[in-house]
C-alpha cells in the first residue's frame, strides 16, 4: 500500500511538473499579451535612451504590444541594471544596457549586486557608438595635440564630466587618463544628457562621450570635438579626425548598447525579442535614424543571442584589465 501511494505521489509530482512546463511553453507562445517595460538605466536624452527609444518603437509594432521606456538613473547605470536583474523573468521587464553596465561595472563596483553573465539572458545587440574627446567651446586647446599638452600640465585643475562610475563616459575617460597618465577631477551626473548640458553650459572642462549624444552639439558649435577614437572617421562627423590622425593612436574606444532580460527568461520569449530587434535594425527608417546619429549598426552575425553573450564575456575581461589598476 505504501509503495502504491509513493508511486501515485511521484506520478502526481511528474504531472505537476509537466503541467508547469506546458504552461510556460503556452505562455511563451502567446507572449506578449500586455505592455513590456524596457528599463534604460540612464536619464532621458542620453545615448542609450535615444537608441533604445528608436529601436523599441519599431519592436512594439512587430510584437503587437507597447514597449514602455522607464528611465532608472543612478550609480553609473547599475541602479537600473540591478532592478532589471531582480525583475520577474517573464519577458515583461527587459533592459537596454551597454558597455558600462554590462562590462566595466564589474571591476569598478566590487560589491555589484548583479553579474552581467550570471544574472541576465542576452537578447540583442543594438548599435555601436564611437567615443569622442569633447570639451567646452571656449576650452583653450585648438586641436588634440594641444589638448594632450594642456591637460597633462593642468590635470589637477581640470574637471571631467561623466555619467557616474561604471558609465561609458566614465570608463572611456578613465582609459584616456590612463593613456595620458593624468588625474583630473571627475564630476558625476545622473546620465550623459545632464553631463552634456553641463559641458554646453561651460560648467565642466571636458568629457568623453558616445557620438549619439554629441553630433547635434558639435554641428551646432556649442562644444568642441578634438577626435573620434576609432580607426576611421565617422560619416556623421567627417571633419572630426580620428585619434590616430590627430596624434593619439593609443586611445581607441567604442561603446555598444544591447537588450538583456532577467536570467531564466524562457528561450522562446528571448528569441521573439531578438527577432523583433533584428527586424527593427533592418528597417530603413530605423537604420537612417541610427546612422544619422553616428551609430554603427551590427552585422547580422553579431545580432544573435550567442554573439552578444560572447561579447559580454570578452568585454568584462577587457575592461577589468583596464580599470582594476585605476581603482
């Protein structure tokens, strides 16, 4: 009798497990049935926010449900990334993170509440964003060579704006400081947008920023652009020389933005999100808007979930090597 009861219990448990798996499969097939929240861990108007909104608008059409952007600022993007990591893994909370939140934050925050590789499912790479060396419009140096000489001689008197420890603007300028062997005073802001506003207003001296945030200001003459830290000039700013052309070949930096979901989000759901993102990047209007901002659109082979997972792994290793010595 006991053996019979045990068999019945085991069969019941198996049935429950099977029902749970079936329910998850059905849920994934029907997904999405309501609005999706996309956390952007920086202030509205910054590079990640702009890219996320452009892509999310097209993804919403494909998915048949609205993707609502929620800006969660603080701690170089790690506040928003922590919230996303702790969200329900049902596909209704996702995050557009970047090189800072999902790579550089690891060496910069010893007590980081999440790990990019362990606590997230990679969904889709969205766009690459080259880094520019920028300064307030009345900053004394005329070109990059003069900039290098000037900041080396005056670094203890200069203010460098950034969007918080762990952000792209912070990490890329830490790389610049390492190359130049300088220690300026860092001034943190709640997002690259506010940092850019401070630069335009002349409240800070210089910053390193993603091209998406800088093109309108450079073209409008409200800030200076000394160089772009990529091998080739960017079509959006053809008059801005590369760091190699301008005499600082050791400084090369480019960021990336990508969608992630909390760990354990069903594969069928992340696959739907990936497909919607890939379709958005193929849309002519989306491509034009991203290219006009100076973004690099990833090739199809770089848009897979597996490729993003490998990118995160390699970037964590790269930035750990660069930033740990600076801590």
